[in-house]
C-alpha cells in the first residue's frame, strides 16, 4: 500500500492483518494500553463507489458487505466486533460517556465518545474531517472524536478532554493525543464566512498559521494546526501529541475523500479500545 505523506516525520506505521491494511500511531501503541487503527479503502468486500472497506451504514452500502467489513477490520486491529460502539455524527461538539449498555449501537447526535470499559471499541467515521484520539494511561480511559471545521472551531478537542476530566478524573498533562488522517491545508479551500468563525475563536497571533487568502478570494484552512492549538489549549503536552501528515484528499486511491468523491463514497473509520483485562 502506497501513501503520500506531507513530510517525512514518522507519525504512522502501516499494519496489515489477514489482508486488511490500516494505519497505526506508534505514540498510542507505546502506551501498551490500547488497540487502535485508522482504516483505508482497502481490504473489504464492498463494491462500486463503496469499494472496498466501508463499515458505515449511512452511505447506502449493502448491509451484508458492511457487516463483513466490520468483522474484518475488528479482526485486523484485534477487537471484538460485538463490542463496537458507533457515532452518528452531525458536526456537533457532543461527547458521550459510553458503557456496556451501548455495545453494538450507533449513538445519535454524537461526534465524540469516551470510555473506561476494557474491550469496548469506539468507532467514528471520516472522509476528510479530523479524527482525534485520546489515551489517559494513568486513569485508564480513552476518547475518540470527529472534528470537521465546525467541530474544530467549537474546540472539540477541548470538549473531549474536559469530559474525560469530569467523568474519569483525567489529568490533561497525562493524556496522549493524536490527530488522524484528514484533509490538508493545500487541499482545503473555504469561504470567508468559515474564516470569520476561526477569527472569532482563535487568537490573532495564530491566524497566519491557520489560513491564507488566495487571489480568487478563497482561503486555504489548516485544520491540522487548528486542532494542534486546541490540544495545547486543552492542556495536552506537546511531547504527548502526534499530528497527522497524511491527507485523505491527496490519497484517493487508498482513502475516501468527500472533496474528491462527493457523496458517492464510503467512509473511513477510526477505532480505539482499551485492551481487555
């Protein structure tokens, strides 16, 4: 599997098990506490615009293919497919604490999930938006959140960390965080109305690193940098974070991208679970 990286920094490892490739963060693996991954388009059974590893039921894909894909990705990263919990994302900043009662369910109006239940696998979906992974190695808790531009400007990273503090007593200084594959600044053109919302929510000294204006009056927005700033504001230490260098839009052969494919596509998935006891 060939992936185009934005720089040479070692952020991801490419793993493959039983013919299913996925990306893994060394910074999360090194905690020894979690099983996790970020899926690609490859290794599944879906056909047509969903080919081939789509585990989302919201895209119009064949439910039997989705079920088989879920079994395959679960096996690849080493989790129990029956213990997956899915977000039903609507670009909110809603973060839900998940328990055994939620196993196998899709949670409505939910863009982030946290848990301290071993073996329970959090699953969120993407096709350019930003995946945020959180691992508290001291409090033995995890979080996984979806952050598009709306979630980012609403500081989804901060909201997730606060929820982990409130529910599990997590110390932000202990949390290991990662920003997953998503659209890069070079590919992400937005209008002035989006930029104005970032101006309202970020310090002026950071604007230059967040966006630039082009001759056509449009702007290129850096969601990776915005989420890095959010993580720092939430109290995550710089040494405890990994920021992606893989763009979904730059890699349409192996990633689903809304900017490239529109609505006729599958979704990528982020998966995160505390290891079972």
